[in-house]
């Protein structure tokens, strides 16, 4: 036997030398611990995945992979249903790519004559439709919604969505928020969506630097039912994409463009010409968009456009003049950070008499929002119900009073960082707004200060239901005393961050509220004590649903009063208050356990002893905030989490 393996190939036994340059390779054909190779008696039905070529073993490709893409494409498009194609797409990325590139009109109808006859026979017998027809109807509905965020936003996932949703109702809404990943969404992924999801109606693309005109043109060519398009921070998309969308998607009703530096007037003009059903337009931070683009949209969709939002654009008074003349259907208008718009623009817009249906108007950081300009808007918009003015440095008490008097239908007035407004302007607007005003809100208005004289004659504002004053440091007890006489029907009161108010002023307001308060927020009012809470509990406990006492000087006595009188209370915030375990125990003992939200964040005297009480309250709790409670141990929180399994606990 040793001579046999020592044979060098000089005889006819093996001409040409040994087949193994390295004799160790011969062990590949030998069984362990045996000297002779015996071939297996049974032959495998499947060919081996390795072949011997060129003196070494190479992996052999499966026979199906030898087929070119054209052959596989023809096979896939002749499959009888969407589920079969989905199954094939799971085999490999190559198959997924091929299946996802099949258009709906490229799918072959491969039913045999016998099958067709049988189908018609079943239809005649049952008086209905076949399952094939039902599947096709379902595929065209497009009621499914998919969202991809961050690293999950890739072409492979989009291809999977395109194939998988085709047989399950069809894709109707797609939201993609990209990231800086190298494997983000490109034209390949959007092409798969365009070919596999013709029912797509809503498309949102955020932070996709790798998506350009080619990808969006694919969507426009394949998704003709598109109604809503949202493009945010897509720098590679230009007017060419909007031209394609205008041509391929005439049913577009909602267009949002933000941070797209290469989109300008040409694209908007194309949308205006080809999309007559446009209802909502929002354009933000697009430096190439000017008066021509905005004017085209407003003039072309004069009777359909209802919502307009323009922010950080290089438009002038011309655009506002067009809005005032052609905005016949506009109900919601928002203008933010328009540095080239002057007082004349607002004045012309108000006197254009086209905004008869305007109901909500928001102005932020516009230097043209002056007294005369806003007064003209108030007179020209008879149906205005909600007015929000923020960072308007040239609006004074006189202008606010005139605006409130002109807008007779106003129901909600909100002001923020309008520092020229004083206590006089605040009360004049409250009086002049008429009998329909329901909500008034002032935030960060540093010009408001308590004045004991100079106020106009006060008459009750019976319609006001909600009062909100946030971080106006000059607002004090004198203002609260006047409000108590003016607003007897208040139901929502928010006095936040007002260091100038005390128990005396708040008590006067509380005692004048006749209807019963539903929500009270006194967070950040550091000078309020237990007396205020006891009064709220006694007078309004039968209606109170929300109470926020974050940062107030209250003790366990307030919790006892709340537990005894506030049977309907569902939301309680006592963060950063001087309460103890006794207060939590009283709350759990007296209260019929209706609380759903409880916050004791920053209450350093609440300890592990409150665990049983919190467990009892937890029968209805859905949210519990224990952050910065240093006397509560982690072990106690773990036990509480096991007990309150349906409650979200922050620690």
C-alpha cells in the first residue's frame, strides 16, 4: 500500500504526475483514519456546490443564478399573483431589485382559456366577482402607510415596501426621514416605489441630500394619484422636479417646500398652471422663491387655495397685494420672517377685499406689521376668528385696540414678545374684541406693568372662557383684580411664571369665577401658598380636572384639601413643592383614586415610605413622574414598576 502512494507517475497508472501537488490535499477524498478512498454507494440528486478547476476548488453558482436579468424579469412578471412575487423577492437582493422594477402594466395576464371559462362560470353561478378581480381592486386602494427614519431609510427597504404592499392594499402614504448614512435613499429606491406603488397619494421626503431630480421625476411619472408632496431639506431637488410633478400629478392638493435652495419661481409657476385643485401651500427658507412664484400660485388657485404659509422668503409687498386680491378661498394665513415686506404690504392686503373667508391669521417677526397695517387687515377680514401676533416690535396699544375693535368676529387673541403692549393695551383689547372673544393669551410681553390709574371704564366680558398669562413680569395683583371684574365665566386659567402675583390677587380672581374652573395652571408663581389651593378646592373642586402647582409654596395641607374636594381631578402636578410622605398618604386615603397623571418631581421629602400610597393611587394612574426625588431609592421604583405595570414611570 505504501508503494502505491509512492507512485510518482512515471508508469501508465497516472500519466503526467500526481494529481496532488501537495499530498496533504488527498485527505479531502479520504475518510478519517482510513488508507483507501471508497466512493459513496448513493449518488446525490443535487450537484455539489464546489467544482475542481485550475488545480483548486471553486464555488459553483446555482443554476438559477446563471439566467440573465431579462429572463428572470420575464418569469417574475408572469407569476399569477402579488404574493408569489413577494416570495421571490425574499430570495436575494438581485431578485428583489428585479421584482421591484416591474410596473403594474407590465404584469402579464397568463390565465389559460380553461381558467377564464371556469372563472366566468363561477361568476355566473355566484352572481359575484372572482377573487382575481377583488385582489386587483384591493391593490388599487392605497390605504397602507409606511415610514422610514434614519438608518432604516435605504433603497433595499423601499424596494421591499414596493413589493410587499402591492398585494396587501397598495401603498398610500410614504414618509422618509433620511440621515447622513452612506446607504441612504437614492433614485433607485424611489424608482422602485414609482413602479410598484402607483396608488401613492402622500409622499414626504426629509433630509435626503442624495435624492435629486431623477428620483422625484420617477415618482411623478409613476404615481399619478399623488395629492400631497412634502420636500424638506432636499438640496439636490430643483425646478426640474416640480415641472415633472406638475405634468404627472395634476391631482396635487398639498405642497410643502422647506429648505430647498434650488427650487425657485419656475417650478412654482408650473405647479400653478397644471394643478388647479391646490388647497394648501407652505414655503419656507427657499431663497430663489420670489414674488413671481407666490403670485402665480395665488392667482391660479384663487378659488381652491385655503391654507397659505410663507416663511423666510425674499418676497415683497407685491406678494401680499396678490394675497389680498386673489385669496378668495384662503381661511388660514401665516406670514413669518419676511424682511422685505413693509407696512404698505399689510395695508394693501387688508384693503384688497379678497380675504373675506380668512379665519386664522398668524404674523411672526414681520417689521411691516404696524398699527395701521394690522388695523387694515382687521377691517378687511370680517370673519377673522383667530389672531396670533409674535415679535411685532412696532405694534402699540393704539394699534392693538383698533385691531380688536375692527375684528368683530375675533374669538382667540394671542400675543407673544410684543413689548410695546402695556396694561392699557391688554385691557382695551379685552374690552373691544366684542361679545365673541373666548380665548386671550399673552406671553413674554415685557411692557405689561400694573397701573392703578388710566384704565378705561370696564364692562364684563361674558364670553371669555380661557385666560393665559405667561412670563409677563410686570403683571401683578392689580391686573388680577381688574380681570376678576371683567371675566366671571372663566373655565381655564393659566398664570405661569408671574413672580408679582400673591394670594390676595389670585383669590379675587378665583372668587369671581362663577362657572366653575376646569383647568388651573399656576406653575412658577413662587409667592402662592396653601390658602390659594384651599380656595380652589372649596370653590371649584366639583369641576376641577387639571391643577398645576409646580414651584408654588404649598405643603401637605394643600393635598389634604385636594383629596377631600376634587373628585374629578385627573392631572395633578406638585413638582418642587414642600410636600412629604404624609401628603401623599392623605391624597391616597381621601381621594376616590381618579388621578391619571401625577408629578412629584423634585420633591426631596417624598421617600420610600410613600410606596404603598403610590401603589394605591396607581390603580388609575397612567403617568407618574418621580424625577429628582432623591429620597426614593431605585429598588423602590423597581418594585413600584412591577406593581403599576400599565403606568409610565419617570425616575
